[in-house]
């Protein structure tokens, strides 16, 4: 039987070919006038999860 994954986790995290768990930064959609340019540039780049939490996400996504 196919294992179902949490839809919320599937939308928030992606596992790369090499097994890295990537996520998109939050707080970048609106009210940008109050945020500095460097902060917005930093948030454009995808973040990488590490450690135990990354292992947990991979397990939920079925990529472990």
C-alpha cells in the first residue's frame, strides 16, 4: 500500500537529488517596505534543513 504523506509537508519542503532538504523562507510576501533589501535578498534563497529535523522531514516525505 502506498504511504500517504502530509500535504502540508509536501508543499513546504523539497528533497533534492543529493538528499538535502530545502525550504522557502517566510515573511517575504508583503509589507516589504519595512524590510531591508539585504533581508529580502537573503530570503529569496532557499534554506537548507540540517540535523534531526531534516531526517524527520525526509521520513515523512518517504525519501529516507
